[in-house]
C-alpha cells in the first residue's frame, strides 16, 4: 500500500503545498499586505530550531540515555529569559545596520572586517555541514524505513551505494532546488524572505502536530495513558533507568544546556529567522514565551515514544532514531506512519532551506563578493548589473552547501547517531558566542581579538570533534583517537593535554571555549581598535542610546556624486528597487535628488546601508568606497575630529566667558547708569543751587536798583550805602560766575594751565597779603608757620594761590566768632609740599569730610553767616590740587576747628589726563 | 509599578533561578525512582519548572516592554522601501 | 491802623532792601534772619503778613510755614514765600504747605509791593 511512489508523490505534494504557501505570501508581501507580520508566525518560524534531530533524534537519545535529550530545549528557554538583553539588542543592532547574516553581524561589529566575515562564513559552512547531513540522513533513513512497510526493520547500512541511487543524494538535490526557489528568486535589499518564513512556520505546525499525533497514539493507543506507560516501563528493568538521571551524565547535562543556550542565537539559521527575518521588534515580546512553549509541547511525548519503542522492540533490532516512524508501522497505522514521515520531512526541509539560505547569503556576501571585488582584473566594481551575478553565486552556494552536507553524510553519517552529529554542529556554532556577546556588551573587543578567538576555537573544535568523526568512520586511522596523532598521548583529541573524565563533547567545548574566550579577551586587551572599529563598537554596544534606528558610521568623508551612488544601487538591487529606495530617501528628507549633484555623507551612508542589505556590510563598504572618493577616516582624522570637538568645547568655554563678561559689563553699565542717574540728580541739584546762588546777589542788586530808581529823593548817605551793596553783590556775582566757569573748564579739561617751577613761600605770602583785608575785617588772628626751606613745585602759580586764598577765606568764614584764629603752615613731607590752613571754628562732622569738597555741598549744610561764599571754593581747590598730582583733605575734631590741608608732589609732571 | 531597570533585574533573577533549577545538583534531588500522578518525578519536576519559567517570561515580556516605555522602531516595509 | 509785616531772610542785603521797601509803605516792619528767629518774632507779636525766604539755616521757610499753619491762632497770617530756586516744585510745595502766595527772586519791587498790598488791603485793590 505504501509504495515508494505513493510516498514520493505525497512528499512532493507536500513540498508543492509549501511552495504554494511561500509563493502566495511573497505575492501578498509584494502587494504590501504582509501575512507574516504577526508574532505567532514569527514564533513558529523560530521553531525551525526543531529539526529531524528533535523529531527522530531526541527519541533515539531518550531511548538510550533517558531524559538527557531535554537540556537541548531548556537552554534556548534560558536564553529567551534574558531576551531583553540579548535578542532585543541583537535585533535592534541588526535593523540599524541592515545585517544580513551572522557573518555580517560579526564582521560589521569589528570594523566591517572582510577577514572576519570570511572566517565566520567558513566556520559556519564547515560547522553546519554535519547538521545538514543529519537532515539528509534522517529523510533518507525514514524513507527507506517506510518503504519496508509493513515490515518493521531498519535497513542495514548498505555499504556504499552509488551516489545517483542514494536516496540521500536525491533528497539533497530536491532540497537544494527548494531552497533556491524559496530563497533566491530575487535579490532583496531588505533580505526578508516572507514566503520562506511562512512556509517554515507552516512546517513547524505540521511537525508539531505529526509528533503529537504519534505521541498521543503511543501513550493513549498502545497504552492507557502516561501512568500505564510509565508504570510498565518502571517494571521493566532494562528501561527503568531511563526514568532517572545517572550521576555520570551531570557534566554533559550542563554542557548541553550551555551549548544550546549559545546555539539558539549563534546557529546561522536561527540568526536568520530570529534576527534577519524579524519584521517587527515588538513580535519578540510574544515569541519569547511562545517559542519555549512550543519546545515544551513537542517534548512532552519524547520519553513516552522512546519508552514505547524500547518496550515494543526489546531486542534492539530497530534503530531508536526511527521509533517515531516504526511504532505506528508496528501497529499497522500506515497513515499515521506516513503523517509521521511528512512531519519528519517538514522538520528536515525547514532546517535545510533556512540553513541553506542563511549560509548562501553569507557565502555570497561575506566570502565570494569581497574576494571578487578585490580581484581588480575582474573590473567588477565597474560592471553594470550585478544582481544576476549575486543570484548566481547564491544559487551555486546553496547547491554546494547541500552537496557538502551530502558528502559528510556519505563519508561519515552512517556511523553516528543523529544527536551526536547535531551536537558537533552546535559546538561549532557556539564558537560565535564570545564574539557576539562580547561584541554587543564590551566596547573594547577588537577585530584581532575576535579573529584570534574564532580561529583558535574553530581549530580546537575541528581537532576534538570533527577529525574524530572522520576517524570513527575510517577516513583517519582510529589510532588518532586512541593514541593521539603520531602516538602523542598528550594530543589525543578526546583527552587533550591529558584532560580526562569528561565526555568528548564537554571536553571539546571546554578546550575550544577556553582558547576562544581566552584569545578574544587577551588579544582585545592587547590590540588597538582602528577608527572604524571604535565607531562600530560604540554603535553596537550603545545601540539603545542612539536616538533612532539610523545606524552606520557617520564618519564617512569624501565625495561621491548622486549619479554614482544611484548607479551603484541599481547594479546590486535592480532599477525599480533602487528608484523606490532613493525616492523614499529623498521624500523623507525633502530633497530633490535630480537637482543634487554632490552626495552628502548621509546619502553615502544610506547607500552603504542599502547595499549592506544586499551584499553585506564589508562588501558594501568596498563598493561605496569605490565611488566615494574619500575613504574611511583613519585614526589621524578621528584625532582631528576630536581636536575639532575640543576646539568647539573651547569655543563654548570662550562663549561662556564672554557671556560672563557681558554679564559683568551689563552690571557695570547698570552701575554706570545708576551713577549717571545720580549725576543727573546732582546736575539737577547743581543747576538749582547755581540758580539760587546767582539769584541771591541778583535779588539784592535789582531790589536796590529799583529802590534807587523809584526813590530819587533818598538822602546821599542812604543812596551811597545802597550803591555799595549793589557793587558788592555785583562783585559776588562776577566771582561766582568766574568760579563756575573755572570749574566747568577744569572738569571738561579745557582749563589753560601755565605751569612753572615756583617757590611756594612767595605764593603763600602773596595769598596772605590778598586775604589780609578779609582777616582784618573779621578780626581774625593769623599764625604762619613756614619751614625754613620749602621745595619748589611745578605748578600754575595763580591757581595755587587761588587754592590758598580759598582755604583762607573758608577758614575766616568758619572760625570762632569772637576769638578767630587761623593757622597757616607749610613744610616738606614724603608726599611733597604740605600746606595746611586751620581754623578754630565748629569743625566738620566726619560724615561731611568728603562731601564738602563737592560743588555747593556746603551750601546745603551750614549756611550760617557765609559772607561771599559760593560753595564752589573747595570744589575748585580740589580740582586744582588733583591736577597738580596732589590731594586735599580736611582733619577735624568737631567743636575744635578744622584743618584743611593739601600736598603737592615734587618733581612730578602734572597729571596728563586733564592737560590738553 | 515597574521601573525600566527592574525589567532587566527581574530577567536576570529569573535566569539564575531557572538555570539552577534546570541543572544539577538541584536536579539530582528529583532524580528519584518515584512516580507522581503517573509520571516519573524528574520528568514531572522538569516540565513543571519549565512551564513556570515560560509563564514568567510571558508575564515579564508584556509588562516589561510597557514599563520600559520604549516603542520599538516601526517595522520596515512602508518606510524607505515600498516593498521588498 | 498800621499793618505789621515780618520779613525773614538770611541774606542781609535782601533783608535790608525788603525792610526798606516795607517801611517805605508805612508798615510796621520787623525782621528775622532765620526760621527760629522768625517763629520767636511771631509768638512775640502776631504779624499780618510774613515775607518768608525758603532757603535759610536752622529752619527753612517750609518748616516755618508749616508751623504757622499748625497753630489755629495764626491761620489768618498772610504768608508770601520768597525763593531763589526757580523750580515749579518749590512753588507747589510752598502753596501746599499753606503759603498764600509765592514770589521768585530776583523780583520786581513794584510787583512785590503790589502783592503785599493785595493781601493787606484787599478793599483798595483795584483789580
């Protein structure tokens, strides 16, 4: 009933259904109505993690060692617990930088290094090879088992069948065809394969349902539920040990947990579906618990099926890896068996398609293109449309990858169990973990560190896991494992450097991680980052601090024309996509690219990101560099940028200082304004006072003049008395006007000074002579105390005399009414010539000692008996003395007279400021 | 109320807890020849802890993202590119 | 009867001229040279009119004027203020403090006499 043809036809029909789904979804996506933009499809697509390994291998593992198949699924759950730190960050970074693969991610992080991209690609291809072979083996084995129906026998490894008759080879070709159909129908700048994602999600559903169906059949069909099954198993001695965990496998349990924690991120296909194909970061929020839930559900029946198989086929004649298939066959459930086969096929094709697409992207973007672009004789950078070339490279690499997988299967696959093969791949993928995790959390990680760590880890992995698998299948002498290469015991691949007591996987993981992490950290600490590395490190580690998803190094300098960049984009993504992208770019920024000739750094970066989506970061950088005449900044330029930055900082400091100065100036201005207001008020007072001082004598003059005029009959005596008053008041008026003019001249600096070396004694004598009338009039006693020798001073003689006369008249004015005494003295002091005039009047209060030298100040103070005083004398005296470079002041004990004194320096030029 | 910093702290706490629960030596306590509700104790224990962990991830993922107040960037597709 | 006039000013010459003018009009004239003296003179004998200078030592014209108006018995004393400061504010201040009139120095003797007459002999005022 289940003939080879019916199985083949069913399989093909199933694959066609998958393709139809993918095709439909792609069409919908092209029309802008995405089907896969929901978290459930996203979570199901991540479930591509469950491959034939899960579907067949887990049961096989459980049948031999019990529950230790489980850590492989607990690890991813643990990683998803910390999704907030790890997955979210990786996705955010990848979106910002248009990362297309894990190789792209690592190369981009470490300065868009081509070398790293190549290294990661090689490790991935070599590392995943066993994993692909595992799928091929599972499909071909399951097919061959199913073919035997209704017999339940495991076909013996039939020696070496000719390649063309080998089911596995045919499976490989079919899968390659599908991968090409799904993944490389066109080159896509965003590198999303919506159709493929939808197909994968569908496959995840199919394999889950198929597995659950078998599980339910075994648990509730062959047995009466879990209790019955487990009780039966417990009662069977050779199976009972599967229900508990033996102490010996603790180490491996931990190893598997750690390994799968790394694998869920580091496996190229997981990176592809989880990161690259993620259309919306928000989907992660649901997927982080949906995916572990999927794992939990699919694992519920693993142990029951394994136990059922062990109990059904006690002799060990049936390969435990096929229990999922053989148990339904055993019970003649042919449709269930076929469904189980389709489920297994689903699991295998899903993995192979995604892995092939992910690897082919890496091979084309990070291995072949960079190399081709460097081969200048190909003149690739100058050629036109490269999309065809890109597609060709990808398709070829898909075929190559599957053939490599087949080759591994053909050479080795028959000898190992599925899980063992898969774990070899896991260990290879785990080598990426230090570079990735370090790369997103540790800015100091350098390219050299990553290269060293990866290389060493990969080498150790190959030596401790890959080569022994060759040895086990006879391609290397088995002594290589047992005695070490050339008999060197220390180098035994499973007991490297004498490390014993660990299973081979834990042993390999320990050594490879030791050298990987050690090399990465040590070299990172020892080597310096280049400018671009530093920039990328900051962009990756601080991705959440960047305001938007606009990543990319902004430090491109140099020039490129818009036309060049446009041509470049067209060549890699095709004309329509290029125009759409550029149109969107221009619209978003309100630019008219048609009018723009020179591209700015922003457009250069945009182009680079866009190309990175098609050909990877490293290649994109090379391509853009070929049209942008500038180059990536060197460390000198970064230093220059830093210098400019520090200049800006300096400048802002200067600005701050200026603003502080401005504030100070403002304060000064305000103060000055206050002073001006004060001066204005003083001027007002001054004018009012001047007015008063002028009006007072005028009043007398006018009054008496009018009296004389109106009273012609006045007697002679009275008339002459009145006339005398008029004359005196006129003199007073004249004096006042002269003083005001003098003061105004002096203040304005327009006074004419006639400077000369003069003898002060003569001046004092003359002043005393001039004032003698005034002294006599008031009956004031005069004492003169002049030093024998007085130095000559360089002054204006008349002005000096004016000062002394002013002081004398002032003293006479204020001295004691009845017993007036004025003392004039002169001597030489340190400051120069010292002259003082003292009276015995009421004295000056301390608070007024400065004020009295202001104009008219005395007018407001004590005007008692002030004959002939204008209030300007002291102000003028001060102006004169200060002009001569000296100072004038008053000393007084109130009630005991005042002593006005001034000094004039010797041999000192007049103060220039007032001299015109 | 959630603080954004708390999201990370809770995630790490849950991770450490789950890591301990999923691994020896804690595991060995439950590795006994006992049947509970018809299911071996170890099996029962692992799936219960697993389910609990998943439930906690789900709870934190929802409230965590909201608490962080951070809108993930809009999905591409309508942005710079009209379509893929 | 003879009107009595008190002349207050610190400038002796101005005082002299005012005294002469008032005497010439046959008023009963007394003089004071500062504010204190003026108030003493008023208490001594109430004058009909005071010519009061503003700028004076010890007690200025405003203060004297205020004191006069504060005393109910002196309400009808006529006060004419004299000032050499020409600002309007001084005039306002004087009037606000209860002065009857205000005259700025230097003044016309005829105007002054007319003003004094106006306040002392209103009935004979031609205007």
